[in-house]
């Protein structure tokens, strides 16, 4: 299973490495302790469909109650590694990592490195996607409350939800946040979960070329225009 989170490149410098500010864990008095930071390393090795491969190091402070060398600590630094694929011509950057990690890493880079990098989430028009040809099978859907992160409604079935009464009601509300689809792409079947903010989880095996092309296809064909009908949380 692979998850890809898509961003539109508004600005990306030619520097080989883009690094955030250092963030020292709370309660840490040991100067030798390595700080939390995020670093995006770019290279010129093309891997697929016009995309080049990069790497993200995301060192994130995690809460903890403990002691280190006799001193109390409130946080430790966990280091996560992610892969990023970028296409300067198409102006897309794709992070292959669990959704929450990808979003946290890019949020820090966007916040700390505005002179070098500006990335924007891509919001999808689900109505256009649902009605596209050939029509995808809708195997599941979620909607979220506008006020919090709690899943408010969900509908699942082994068959296509398109004519399901609850699905129709959720779709009409304009609050669909996620769709689980079976669709045809590049002469093969893909089983995916797609969020309104272009995070795609692939449930069956697909080549890197196919995954990158599919994620870009979603943005090229189904990017929403104008003001969103409802707040998208994911």
C-alpha cells in the first residue's frame, strides 16, 4: 500500500537542499541534543513521467515525560524519511509517505523556507470526478464536520454506491471529504482512496510511473476552481 500527497509548486528554488529552522525540544538543556528540523534534498535524477526524485528528512519533536542525563525532558526527536517526486515543468511535487507525516513536513518547509519554496495543496472537484468517463465504481465515502476532525458520516458497500440513498445525501451536502474508488487507468484497474485535498492511497500494486501519472491526472482533470463548498480537512 502506498500513499501519495500532491502539491502544486508555486515556487521551488534551484538549491540542492532546502532546510527549515532548527527547533529545540522543550525542556532540553543538553546542547548536544540534535534539534527538530525538516530538510528537502533535490537531485537531477529523472525517475518517471518527467519527475525527479528527492528525499525529505523530517525530525519531529514528540511529547514524552522522562529523564536524560539526570535532567527532565518533555520531548524527544523522532526522525522520519520520505520520498518526494517533483516535476518543475508540470509544477507538481508529490510526497510518498503517510498523510499526516507528509503534511507536517511540507507545512514546516512552507512556514520556514518561504524564499526557497512555496507549495499548495490541490483541492479536487469530487462531482466532476464522480461523473467522469469511464465512471469509477464508488466503494466507500466519508464526510467530515466543518467544525472538527471527527468523521461525521460514512457509507460502505461491496458494490457501487452511486445509487445508494445515503451516498446521494452526503454528496448533495457538499461535504464529501474522501472517496474509495475502483477505476480504470492506463489499461489497468486501480483501487484507491482519494481525499478532496489530493491525498491518494493505492491499495493494489502499481508501478511508480502509473502512480505518479494517476495522481497528476487527478489534478490536471479534476482540480476544483473557485471557493470550496465546504471546508476540506484532509
